[in-house]
């Protein structure tokens, strides 16, 4: 329970909101019955071009056919979506007048579907109305949304559990998003069979997202130190700071990552490891979906948004792309060395879970120990050697800092406040890892 009492105008409460979750091998076959049970007459199925040819989408199509569900498919979701790709999906949803949605894919697909559901349910709203401040207006969502079933095919974002949808805002070359409990899926269907078709690097980068979700939510500013205290519960943010419930999920996810991520990456046939990582993704999602993330994510958005020519192995895309999990994990050694001054015992506990021997460790070295543990972990998994290896140089640091500054929704959850100079130093320390 909170380490210290509330101070001044800080919050005094936290809220737990998650989607219903169903887990089981082959459980996707139930989705047609779910939509029948909802009385859905016009269903929108969202996915991306690659997945539309793969077993997860096939399993959904077979179930919809078996139970006679009337649907239209939108397979134009962009991997790492933009405001424009969101708008295309939103226009499709508005025209279709759907009464239920099903998203089959990774975080990009599920997030796009959340946005489509939101703006089709609130057709007179301007796009920036619900986008996080300071880029958008960050208005609370008060309209009722249609049911949304999410079928995640990657073990990474945890998007099936959260009320968050992330996209690239092209004009500002920065990632931002929409965060509201109202947009979380009605049901997340976690079918571990879907992770068996994931290529090695996608497994790795998705797993790094789970790792950082768990680490960041566990080390985030405690909920009772976040200000201001909302005057009305509808204004309490989805990302509230670390709290006793999200801590449980974050630590459990971290233990699963420590045990299974390397196995899941190295052996595509290791069903136990891949199934456990699929669950870990949801567990970490429950943790960070309520506690929030902080600097690794805040700094990752410009790393993705300002990409030049980098194209990752195993991603079948026609545009330059820094996968989200990679953009997040490359700054993690520098970030946790920086944040460990506050709550060093939590940083040390995380390092121990990830394999560090802390029997003779001094508490003041917690940040260095966690940073070293993360570096070893990434080196073992052949991760690119820092931001320089994906095309950035010191000359890019001012632009990267500028892109991090609007991410206040997450950067303010860092347990240690940071200046522009601090951010510059963190980007510089992340140029080379090994």
C-alpha cells in the first residue's frame, strides 16, 4: 500500500479497468457465437494485409461463416498507424454503420479498431477532440461505444486489455494517442495458437514491449503522488501511476518474461514459451493499462516517428519502420539508471527477477545493476547496438527531445522529473549500448 501519504492536491484513489479476457488454445472458434450472443447484425472485421492471408484471420472467418455472422472486412490497417491511416479506418466504420467490431492482429490493428469504433460512435466529433493533450483536446469520452472483440496475434502490446490507441501524428512527426477507459475492448480473446506463426524478430520486439510495460508500470510515480487530483472521477486518467493492483500484474509479467522470452524467440516450436508470453502480454497490459508507462515509452515515440531508412528483419512492410518494442527497449538501460534514485529497491527487485545476483548489491547501485542486466539481456538476443545502429546520430538528439516533450501523459509518470538536458543525456547514452 502507498509508501507515503497524499500531499497537497495529489490523487487519493486509483481505479482498475480491464477488458474481459478469455484464454485457451483454439478459443478463436467461439467468436462467431459471441457475436451471435451480442445480437450483432453488421460486424466490422479489421486486420492488416499480411494477416488477412494467415491462420488467425482464417480461424475468425471460419467461425463467422459457421454462425452466419454478416460482416465486412477492412484489411488496410497500417503497421505503426498514422493519423491518416486512422482516418481511413474511421471513414470505413462510419459508412458501414456497424453494430460490433472484431480486431484480429497486433497492437496496430487493435488500436485502429478502437479509434474507428470511437469516432463512428461520435460522428460529429473532430479528430483532435479525443487525442491526448497537449496535441489534442483530450476530452473525456461520454458517448456509448459498440462492442469490440480483440484477438491479439502478437505477444506484445497488451492492447486487448487497455483503453489506449497509439498513432503517428505525421504533421508533428510524433507519436501520440487516445486514452480512455471507454475505448477498451469488450472482450480480449487470447489464443496461443496465433503466436506460432510469428517470425523471430517480431517475437523479440513484441516481447521487449512486454518487458518495458512491466518495468515502467512497476517503477512509475505512485498514484497518490500524481497531481492534480481530479474534480470528477470521469477526469481521472487511464494512466494513474503505480498502485497495489497493477504492481501484482507487472511483477508477474516480468517473471514470465525472464523465464520464457528467450525460449520463445529461439524456438518457434516451443509452444509453452510462446503461450506464456501471450499471457504475459495481457498481464503486463492490465498493469500498465492502469498504472501507465513513463520514459522508455515517452522517448520511443519520436524514435519511431523520425525514422529515416531503417527496415527491420522479418517485417513485411513497404515503409521505413522502427518496431514499437525495439524503439522502447533501446533506451531502457539509460532510463532505469536515471530513475533508480527514486524507489531503488523496486529497480533492484526487477534486476533480480531478470537474473542479476543482488546478494552483495548496494541499494545505491540499483540503477547500474538493472541497466547492466538489461544490456546483457539485449546483447544475448542480438538487438541492434543502440540508436546509432538504427540510423540516428548525436545531431538528431534535439529533434528527439522535441518529440518527447509533448508526451506529458507518460513522461509525468516518471518517478524522477526530467529536464530537456536530462532527456538529451538519456538519448546520448542510448546511442550505443554495448
